């Protein structure tokens, strides 16, 4: 049988031209046959006395987080939560988030994390769609949960307060948005409200043993709903263990038990959850938590603690570039400065290099890829590229409209295959049929992003597929026009969209 151009293109990608940038031991990695809880228990044994979290001066050790999660698991079991049940976490970054996360998983239950920015309608949708049985929420946000429960049902509502793990921060509490729960509010509530701290204190640290498999579902984060209602991405224990092992091999100089990271990015989002929170939990690291990211607080923490890892998004780097104190920080102490979730503009990158003399390592990933599929490797950072696939990941460029692979020098849709790719979208068979296809005995996921690859195996973002503007049958990329606009010195921000037009299709 004659090989098609698609077959030949796929063969080129399967050679993985980017592996020359891997550390030698990363060429063929094996994903451990264990669960998230296995990894967390190992950390507690090895690094139990090391500080796990620093929350506005309050320090908690790994063994303290471990014991509290055992107590919380015991409480949840007594409330009727069983393996396979879904429990929602509706919290900002705080110790309770981490404790609840591990406690839920310990029962074989599933976590769905809810954005603190959601409206009651959005909260109600996620609770219904995920079939959540309980929610842990901040007292400041309970009013929104109360309204959401007019459209959704829950068996249990567990309330917690930032002040439970905080002391002497009254001015900080005032800066958080929301209405504190008063005794009158509690008495007037239509439903029973349980207190997180009371549950931790009441129950012993001995939950029942539950058999959990690496292929059991662990987390159900929801993707953005820009093209409809958000979708639940079904992530297994294996997916999350895999991403940790892949990142471990990608950056071998990140040392277990020795790193300290700024945890300003929200844990409800897969980036903060998988890359910051769980990396610290798996590897005995220290996370400096911020319930509400504030530049002065972040910069002070870098000076006060031995911060070695910094995770950001383009907007955060843009704000830091404009902040006068940024120039006074010794950024050379930090091993890596990472950036993801969006493309870093060249103007921001140049200013950052000018002020700090440090490179930013861009990466790429989605909720559906457990946060990461690509990153710039340690010894070969390429500005403007989001890097190469993680060890164990296959990447290719496909026709946006057909299950056919394009040559490496063409622009097309990024498709991925690897152990960190989600199992499926929850209860969305039509969406699953659109985004997955099989080729060469591998399951490929369509990312919805238009990219290109250079001769060294580095990938570059071009445009979201849904943002492609069709003008007289030609493909016009909004991103390219925006980059031209950014070159004009008086333009600070730019956004280009397609407007329907009966003559040319889109203007």
C-alpha cells in the first residue's frame, strides 16, 4: 500500500526530533504504578518535618497537613461520602484547600474545584453537572453558594474561614471580597452548615482503608466556557502521577525536599493545582500561599524566604515589570521563572530581561493535559516558543478539519498523545468524538490550538482554532494582526476578532 503524505508526516513526528534536548535519562520514562495518595504518604514519611505551607507567616509541616487530611477523610466518611462520590472545593489558596484535596482523595472520592470568581448560576451548573454531594466553601463566599443551591442540591455544606489558619491579619481579611458569616446568618440559614475546623478537631486521623487504582478518577476540573457551558475534564490518578514524573525528568535539577515556590496562581485552576500545589506535595517542597495575589506581598515573600521557583502568567509578569520594587529584587536566587496559560508578549519579555537579567521559561498545556504538555528545557530556552513536548509525550500537527497529519513545516492544529491526557469530557460523547482520534495504535487529542514547529522540534503558538478568521476563504490569524499592532509604540493592548460579513465571510 502506498503511503500517504499524512502517513509520512506522522512518521516524522514519531521520531520525536525534540528528544535531543532531553536529559539522557528522560528518553524513556516509566510512570509509577501508584496513586496520588501513595505519593503524598511517601512525602509525609520522608519530609514530614519540613515546612509544606507558609500562609501569611503561619507555617505548617507536611506531617501536619497529612494528619489533618486523615481527620478530614474520617469526617467525610462519617457524613456518607464514598468512593466515586464528587466533592466540590470552592476556596482560594489556603491550607484548607490542600487538606480537603488530600482528604477527599483518600476515600477514593473525586474532587471538582470551583472558581471563586463564579456567579451563583455558574456554581449551580458545575454542581449539577458533576453531581457533587458536598462542598467546602469560604464563609465569605457562602452567600453565592446559598443562591446557587436554589438551582442545585447538595447533601452537605462545609464552611471554613481564612482566619482558621491565620492570626493578626485583620487588614488582610478586609481586603478579601465577600460577606462574613455571622451567628445570625448561621441561625437563619435554611440548611445545616458544618464547620471545617470543628470536623478536623472532632474526628480522629483513622479513615477506613479504601482500595484506589491508578486508573480511578481523581479530579474533575472544568474548562472555560467560551464556546458554551464549561466541560468537566476527567483526570485519573495516573494522569496526575504521570505529569509529576514527566516534569521530574524534564527538570532534573529541581531537588526533592529543597525547593520553595511562590503559590500565587489559584489552586482551583489546573496550573496552580497540578504544577504548584501537587508538585510541592509530591516532592516535599514548600509553597508560600496567597489567598489573593498582591504584588507587594509576593515581592516581600521572595525577599523573606529562600524562593527557588516562580510560577506566573503573562499578566502577572506584565504587572511586575511595571512595579518599581521588581528592579530591587535579587531574581538570580531563583532557579526557574515559569510562564504558562497564555502567550508572553515580546515587549514584556524584553522589559523583564532588561530589569532582572533572568530568562522566563514558557510552557504550554490545558486542563485536558493535566496542565502541561510542553515546556522549554533547562539548557535550551527559546524565547517566543512554548518549548518541546514533555518526556513521554508525542506531539504532531494535524489538519484542523480532518484526521490527517501535516508536514512539520506547516501550520495546523496541535494534537497530543501521552499519559497526562485526560480520560474524556464528563458526559459529553459528541465532544469526545470531536476531540479524540486514533492513529498508529495511539490515541490523539485535538487541542484546538493552531501551531507550527521549527526544525529543532520547538513549537510556537499561532492562534486558537475558534479564533481563526475566514476572509474570502483565506485563513487570517488574529494573533498575527495583534503582533503588528503591538509594534506601534502608542498601542498598549490589542485584541482582534472576526465580524460576520455576508460578502467576504468575516471581516
